[in-house]
């Protein structure tokens, strides 16, 4: 079940995760690009040409109106990545680089 929001280009999927309507892109993915690279809405549009500026601005507005919840989701995702990485064995390349003191 997909739920529409008061944001024209944002929907919530079955898990209540905000998506950009007509795409599979999560709002947090676009926000992470905006935060990590400092990209403006125009640069986000250049990097993601399948998104309209209206979709981008709507996603950013949704983020700013729900910043606390989305920042918690981003933090949860980062912690999950850290847990997965800690459980992984080093690759052969990583092991060789560590043995040579290069990393």
C-alpha cells in the first residue's frame, strides 16, 4: 500500500519510507547526496537527470520538515553498515596492503 503525502512528489511505501514518486529513489538517498557533496538542487538535477527540479525541491522540503526522523534513519543505516563491515573478513588486497603498512 502506497500512501500519498501533502508533498506533491513524495509518497510513503508499505514500510512508511518516503520515496520520490515515480521512482525507486528514497528521499534519504537524495538528502545524503545533498549533504555529502554539498550539491545544490540544480547540481542534484544534473547528477540525477531523471528527477525533475520539482521532485528534488519536494524531497528537500520533506526532509527539512521531517529532519529529526530522517536523520535518525540515516544514523540507523550508517550503524547497520558499520556492523556489516566489522563482521567482514579483509579482502586479500586489504590484507596485503596492511601487511605492507600502506593502510
